[in-house]
């Protein structure tokens, strides 16, 4: 009986540790950020980014080395819809994909930012 209690308590501790580690998993950071040092090709560039169940597909318009628009073509999320109207505006205003996330929509914010960064990277590759 004592051995069984000992095994159960070890399993319980292991389960708690596993839950703790999962809860502390890092979120995806934006891969780059500022575009000020890049030579960008004018045009429309599409890209996507997926983090777990959240996926964003965006189209970024570049003109004269500036981000003119960030349009969300597809956004698969559960709770992150509020990021759709906020993150693109922040990216355009700051001319960077390294902007503050929307509270309560962290993964969606990061997916949109990373998808936009990938699109900007495509523009930079086309400009070289």
C-alpha cells in the first residue's frame, strides 16, 4: 500500500511539472521587425504564419520602401478576432512588425505580425 501511494504521488508530481512546463512554453516572437534598413520592392506580397491552431494569411502592400497596407486574407483563430483590426494599423503606423500584441489575442497578434514579416521579407528578396 505504501509503495502504491509513493508511485501515485510521484505521478502526480510529474503531471504537475509537465503542466507547469507547458504553461511556461515560450510564444513565438516576431522574427525580425523594422524595415528601415531594407531595400523593398514595390508591390503586393502574400505570406502566412501558423502557431498551433492559429493561422494568419496576409497581403502586404509596399510602395517607396514603406508599408502601405496589411490586409488579412485568412485568419483561423478562436478568441483572437480583435487583433484583426488593431495589429495591421500598428504595423503601418510604426513601419515595423515588432508592435505590441492585443491583450487576449496574443497568438493571433503574433501570427499576423509574423505573416506580415514574411511578406516583407519576400519584398526585400525581390528588391535585391
